[in-house]
């Protein structure tokens, strides 16, 4: 292949993911953006702002097992190795009042934010192992700090028998991803692949993406935005974890927006809890 480094960023057509795609293309990565809708891929804009043509699209819906499998086959046909996989795509529609089902009949936040990334990683792992030093990067949220006692509901992760809250569903899925990061890092500790997570801080949100939210919610988000960093600034941590030679041996860590390792909740770091969440996760995959 003519590309030195290849990076797949899911959800790389907007926000932090798009800014990370621009930054990584600028420093010489061949960037592949995983998107649900090819028409909204933003490739031309990313190419223009990065000054590089090595940006392409890959259609993938992380709430659909078939879409993930099809995308993994397509990627294996396009590249001989994958150096970096960034699990940026997420389902967090703040206007949602009731759970929504994926095409597979799974609650869509749980499917998109946790089960999908685990399946995609599993299907691309051989491709990542072909890299000289493969990197898998998961994405969580600083909002978890406000939920220190949160657990993954092993009996009802999809809110079938409990009151649904879009924020609780989102943070549960991100908590599961943090625990998956620790688990996968341990599974791959004797390989050339590292696994690390990013704790995304408050980032300015394009509120026009949520036309159905209340006036109060719009006001709260406008206030919150004053204390938020730009997607471009947050993306620098994505770029750091994807490219820094200082991290070639670093695995199983959780980084903040200042590129510093931080800890997650006590619950999320206990091996028995991690094993229980991963046992649940594997039931979905099988």
C-alpha cells in the first residue's frame, strides 16, 4: 500500500470526529471515515481543510450487525492493515423520550455505543494486528464523573423493564466501553496492539442538530457551551493517542482532554465487574 498509516474513525463526518480526521490527514494518515449516510460524508471539506486527498468513506451503521459485518469485509478488501481504529460514533439524541430499537431489535444506544464497537473491533482485529503497532481508541465521557455509583444493569441494559432516560442509557453505554477498554487491553497485552480510552470533556454542541428539544434545554446548552472547549481542541487528544510515539507501549489507560491519564469509577476498575459486563456483551455477539 502507498499509505504509511491507515486510520478508521467511526462518525468522522461531524464534530470531534471530523476535526480528528482533518488533523490526522494533515500529518500523513490515510483516513477512512465510517458513516451511516454516504451523502453526508463531508469528504470534500475534510480534504480541503487538511490539504490532503487521502480521505475516503466507509458506510457503516453501528446499530446493525449486518452493516458492521459488511463494512469489515469492505475494509479488508481496501487495505492490507489498519493502524488505528477510533470508536467515535455515538447515539445520543438528547430529545429522545422513549427507547428506540435498532434494525436488530436492540435498544439503539446500547447497540451503537457499546455492542457495535465491540463487534467491529473483533472483526477488524486481524487487520489491526498487521500494523507494526496497532492502536484501538475508545471514547467515553467526563459526564461519568457525575455518576460515580453508576453500574451496567446486567439484567436490563436495554431499559425494557425500567424507566428510560436517554442520559442514563448513554452513560451506561459509555461506562461499558470504559470497562471494555480495560478488558481488551488485558486480552491483547502480549500483542503489538494497544487499547486506550478518551474521556471527552464538555465540547461545544451544534444545537441546530436537535430541533425538537425544549427552549429550556436550548438555554441550558447555550450556558454549558460557555464552559466548553471546541471540537478541534478535543480532537487533539484523539490525534495524540493515534499518533504519538510516546504511547507505543501504553495500553489500558484512560486519557482526559489534556492528554493526561485519569481514573474511572471504582466499579469500572474491578475485575469481577469487568468480567461480568464482558460476559453480557459476548451473549449479544453470539
